[in-house]
């Protein structure tokens, strides 16, 4: 298969580099951690991974731009085009710095602001997920040991396994009440957070994942994986994701129900 096969192969090579750097620093006694202006942590592993991936992309894809969480947007030396890569060097840095193994590197390719290929590598879990438009979605330890994945067929909220991010974020967005209503209704609920809930959704292990606040690098790689696995991905108002700052990802069958429960609730401010 052509299309994005070469880009996916490159994403795997990038992930190999990222994994070797991040695993060498995971649970390291001399790990250096600082606070960014928004008070979120950044470790020396975050910056080292992003620098290494940028260097490889500059050689392998000189016409593609790069957007990364730690160093922003860079214009390619060969001139700007319609393609750019989006990198989150370590998604789940808070887990990483505390020794929790649920963290990973997110790598996406976008064309004309549409995510067309994505890869998530979680080396401490020994697992990767990847997908691209027209290629399907897969999971496994590496590209040569993979199985195709697909979302579940659960169609009722009473039977659903529901995943969400921290309750504090939902409270700040003014949507805590509908989230709690959903949590109390569904068959099972868990707050896995970060990339992991979306990958469980793509594998059919959970049926919906929602998040009130996201940056592009948090979500770009996830969209092709979820949608190629048969799921649906929008923001909280039903608009196309990513880049709009929030996410509802479901198996598709539950999407209208989840969206309806959340879209009618706006931030609890006077006059709204």
C-alpha cells in the first residue's frame, strides 16, 4: 500500500529514537525537571526527545514543517508547504516524572491542517499504536508485530466503559455536572487521562473518551488512529478536531449521545 506508508515508516524510526532517549531517563535518579510558565512540568527527557526528532525530520523531510510542544513551530529550510509534523515528545510528563509507566511519544503528520497519520509509542508499556488515512489502525510492539484494531460495538450508555480526564479540568470548564451524570450512568468509568484512554478506545477496550482542554500536539496523532479504527473524533461542540482545544472520541455509536450531554453545557459564568 502506498499513500502514507513511507511516512508511517519514518514515524516508527522517529519513535525508535524517542524510546531510546526517554527510557534511558525514565526513573533516572538525576532526572532534571523544571516548571514551564503554565506551571506544567518539563523534564530533560522532553527536550532531548524533541531535539532529536527535529534533527531527523530536518534531514528526512526538509520540506515539512515541525510543531513541537517544547520548541514551537519551525519553518522548513526548503520553504513552507502543506505538510507539517506535530510532536509531543512525552505525553504524560507528570506520570513520567513520578515513575508511572503510562506516558508516550506522540507523532503526527498533518496536511493542510488535517491529521493524516499518527503514531503513539509507549515504551514503558511495550506498546505502540499507529494509523493513517486509508491504511487502517494497528497496535503492537513494533511495525512488524502488529494487529489491526477497531472500536467496540457498544451502543447504549448503560453498557459503556467511559473514560475521562481529571475532574478538576471539567469543573474549570463548567461541565462537571454532566460528566458526573455520565459517570453515574455508565457501566464502568475510569480517568486514564492523556493518550491512553484514546488508545483503549481505538482497541475497543473502552467506548468513549472525553477531555475539556487540549493542545494540538496532545491530540493530532490520536485522530487518525481513532478514526481509522472506526471511531469518531470531534470537539465538545461537535466541530472537527484537532486544534479546537477539546475532544470527544467515541466508537461512533455513542457519539451523538455523549455530544448531546456535553454540548448544551457552557462554562458556568453569568449571562451564559
